[in-house]
């Protein structure tokens, strides 16, 4: 099978790495890819994965490439191409592609759509309102005592959420998004949600239009600094499983979200083939969905795919064909931890072109995989080319072992201005103190 992967981040490197292990794959391209992806080889024939200089949002260029190279399957990693309708374009051309179509991608592309859908179909979520003007938005925030999350409606690279604890912060956030246009067109309208308290986890479910197969739990770390301080980012690290739900509790939470979601999709004529990724807050009154994403999380993908034992090509094919009900997901019980190494200044402005040292040494460590995100080749060197640079991932017999292995690799790798969190999986380890670590 000849496969084209769309995207250039750590998520896409993890997808390429896992797809390349399949005996079904004979050739693979990634557009635009990165330095790490360019170093992957196929298990079947040793052929290198080829990076193609086409942007993930260049839909006409990507389609022409897929036609010329006779790509038999296209796998879409990022949210923007999905929101732009890449799946619809491929299907119109009679080409196989994995990911939700434009209508289905609204679950991530529009928080207003998603919030209204949840309320309509009884999916547990926060008290919320949707607004396009400052006065009404401010009044609703005041009804919450200013304790709220102000969310841009559209896509904003995972950074379009402002957390507020009082009215001064809420009014400032509303003004930044609605009036000053901090997120451009993505912030033309907003969702304001009550500020929920509890433990936040990431859920993922692979869907084929009728069936949703729930993944194990994971937990992302969105804030830039230790202790969940600093600005929101695209994700500074993740691990799986997260020991805050038993297997029975996970099944119950999944059912409370996915059953009404599937019913709503059927009622609305939404044919969802891909990954649904709800961010969930475990509150005292039960789980509540904060928002939906319509693609794999990043960096959750790095933790998930190092645990997945299925052939990913077969899973994605079943997702496209509507045959997921015939398959069972298989997971390695060993926990996996991903630590993101970022450029100085991220998630704000940052410099590029910093040489990255000791990658080969870190890659030789056992049970460790260094996934590239914002990297590029510059002659004989690998250099930084983005805010999030690497997703250093390791797995082990328990969570502490996996976490220690990930940080051992992080401590080997060097580049100027590197920043990373030192507390990835700390909440889970705190829960595990005094008892056996939870496996899921």
C-alpha cells in the first residue's frame, strides 16, 4: 500500500512511525514532514519515508501529488486541513482518505457548534453561552462570578482558551478575543464556559460512522510551566494511562459521552470517520466534556501509539470502511510518557535554526523514541524549526519507570534555549504513592 501522511508535527511523526511498521505499507510520503520523519524506514522493504515540500493546507497541490503518485491511502494529522475540507475533496476525486469530512470536522472547527450539539443531545458539559458581542458576553461572565473559560470559536493552534478567575480577567479576555481580535477570524464569536474544577483527562475514540472504539485514558499538560502555570500551549507532555478512572469507570464515562454523541450524529446526518477526542473534566458531579477535537491529540498520540499493538493501517482502513465492530483494540500494558522539548519563548515568539545535539545518543536508550515536531535538516545538522521541537517518549514496567526513562533522554539532548516541564505525570505519581500503580 502507498500512503501519504499530511502534517509536520510530533503527532505526524508518531503516525508515520507506527504506519511504517505495517507489512501492508510499501511506500510512504509525508507532506511536509520534518527531520525525524525523513529518517524513518518501512519495515516491509527498508524504503525511506519521503518528505514532500507541500504545506498541509495546500489542498490542490496535495491532491495533484496524491494523483500523480497513485497514493492508495491518505492519512490526515492536523485539524486545519480537515476544517478546510480535504476529506471531501479526496472523496469527490474517488480517493481513499482517513479523517472526518468538513461537516464532521465542525466538532473541532467550531466550539459554538460543538457546545450547542452537546446541549441538544444531552452530552454532559459545562454551563455555557455563545456570543458575538461584548455586552452580552460580559453579562454572562458576570453570572458566573467571572470564573470562566473564554474560548475562541474557531481553530487557534490549541491556544484559543483564556482562563479567568474574576470579572476583571473575564472582561479583559472577552475584549482581547471579540474586540481586539487576538485570534483573528477564529475569535469572531466565542463560547464562555463555567470554570469547572476537577481532574482533566483526554479521551480518544476511533469511529467509523456507527461504532466508536474507546482508547485508554491519557492526560495532557497544556500550560507552559511546571505546576500548570504559564500560558496555554499546544501541549507540553502527556502520558497514558492516567490512573483516575478504573476500567469500569472509563467504560461508563465513555458511554455517557459517546452514546448520545453517536445518536446526535445520526440525527444530524454527520458521518464521522476518524478520531473523536473529547477533553473531559472529572468533577464532583460527574464527567463533563470541555470541548471536542476531531483528530489525534498532540502529544497524546506519541503516548498512545507506543502502546498500541494493532496494525494501524488495518485500524484506519476499518474506520474508513465502517468495519470497526469486527476489531478489538489491543494495548501494551506498559505506561508511556512523552515530554515535549520546546524553543525558548514558546508559546510566544521564538528563534529557529538552533542546532540540536545528541539525538543519536538519546535514540539508543532502551524503550525510548524521540519524535520530532519542529525540526529541519540543515546540511549535516538537525535544527529547531518550531515552537515545540521534540516529543521525547519512553515506556516501562510502571509509570515511574517510564517517566524516569523519558527524562533521562531529555537530559541528554541539548539545544540553545531549550525549555520543558519537569512535572509530566506528577499528578498520577502522587495518586500512586502508597499503593500499587494503576494500569489500564
